[in-house]
């Protein structure tokens, strides 16, 4: 094949185009892409509603899984099954919405035998961020039996996977969603309670959470911090509901609460390898087939991404790219 299909994002608009196939440069791997997925960040990039892409034009898609076609790096050989999440894809370098991708070997992770190429894209950046959030919470001292762990924006990709992983680790999980219709699925994934979130504005609330994974930000994150138990942590993953944080210092100074940052895209390679090992073993979700709720093709991306930004979807949307 001398050309391949790719979803290109321009400063104004985007769509599927045909590009010339080039061999990998030194240190790069050429991957035949099988699957990608749609993260919130992808939806912002494809619709142009957020400043994600930093050089134009660029192929979209923060994540990809596929098989090495050619390698100019000693760590990988043709036929290796691999995945990439973050690492500048769809920001400063071409991403996974294409039949082929050239990626620096440093960004490429070898697939665990426990997962198929499709499974790892049900996870994708959403699953990696959920794992990183839980890893940070555990590093802060969270252990099963300390009390409930809250997950907000629960019906989204990060939310569903975080519930599945936390329940598997033996935590009591309380899910918060704006969608009553998502409650049966969230219980199936492992939530013991499902509620709509109520924000508050008092400096401190009754201590309730041993920990929390927050995908919403704004007033929701502020309220979680005010109700977190002494020495507990809140992992700030997302800002689907707002990028501002208004909170007094009381939770930090009187209860020793910790606000834990999560940046999945720029995680160091050694930690990325470690976390993907954990995702394949002690954090492995048990309900990936229930979390994957839709599959689309490259041509469907604009309409699907607009729907995702409206917050109407549940779970993860996969993109079937090739093979
Ligand atoms: N820090 C990182 O490394 C990292 C990595 C991945 C994702 N993220 C961020 O984490 C968040 C979740 O990502 P995702 O892939 O799970 O996205 P997603 O699948 O689109 O889910 C986002 C969820 O947030 C809730 N939500 C959406 N709009 C909202 C609003 N206006 N107010 C309150 N809640 C709203 C909805 O859940 P309910 O309807 O159930 O409430 C929605 O399903 C996003 O902000 C994303 O950018 C960060």
C-alpha cells in the first residue's frame, strides 16, 4: 500500500484524507493500526471545541493499538502487538485515527497477553488515567476497608473503568452520575450506590470519603474535598464540569486531605510500563465488554465526537480503523 486513510484535523475543520505511506525514521516504529477510541480530549480535538492540536494539519486520535509493520528501533520487530496512549499523539504528532502511524519507540508499549488489540482500546487513555488515579490514591495510603470511594462523571469512560478497577481491588464504590438510566450498568460494574451529585459551599462537610476519583472538576471537586476523611486523597482527573476550583484550606490544614494530580499523557515511560502491567493484573477490569458501548469508523468521527461532548453517551466508544 503506497497511501493510507487518516482523519486529518485542520485549523478549520477536518475529515478523512489519503496520505503517502513513509518508512519509519531512526528510533521510530511504523504501526498498522487496528483500533483506536474516543476520549473527551479526542472529541474536543475533532470538533475544534478545545485547543488540543498544537500544529496543523495533524492526524487525530490520542490512542491506538495495532501490529508493528516495520521498525527502525531495536526494541520492536514486525509482528509485535503494541499500543500507544498519549505521548503527544493528536497534540504534536500524528495520532491513531489512521490506517498507519509512525511513533517513537519510547512511546510504544508491548501488549500484554491478557488483552486483545480491541480490549486495550476499550481501556485507552481513559483506562490508563483511571489506573493512574487509583495508583496515586494507593500511594497516598488508600486501602480497602477504610470507607467508600467516590467516582464522579461515573457514566463516562474514566468513570466506568475506575469503578470496575476499584471494585476489583475490594473497595466500596459510590458512583455519581447525572444519568439515572446509567445506574444499572454502574451497579453491574461494582458500584454499591449510585446517586446524582449535590454540591455544597460550607468550608467542611461530614467526613465521608476514604478517597475519590473526580472527572468533573469545579464545584463537584470542591465538594468532594470538603467531605474527604482525614488523610484521604482526591484524584483530579477531569474537568468535564469546570476548570475552576474554589475551596478553603480547611480540608488540607484540619484533615490532612490531599489533592492528587493526574496527567496521563505525560507519564514517564517507566511508570507507563508499570501501570500497564498493573492494568493487566491486579487492576484488570472485569467488564470491558459492558464498558464498550459503541464502535464507529473514521468517517463517523465528527458526528460521534459532537455527541460525546454533549455528555449524552455512556461508557467507551471504539474506533475500528483497519485489519
Ligand atoms: N488527567 C488526565 O490524564 C485525563 C485522562 C483522561 C481523561 N481526562 C479527563 O477526564 C474527564 C473524563 O474523561 P472521559 O474520557 O471519561 O470523558 P467522557 O467519557 O466524555 O465522560 C465524561 C463524563 O463527565 C460527566 N460530564 C460531562 N459533562 C458534564 C458537565 N457539564 N457537568 C458535569 N458532568 C459532566 C458525564 O458523566 P455523568 O453524566 O455520568 O455525570 C460524562 O459522561 C474529561 O474531562 C477528560 O478530559 C483526563
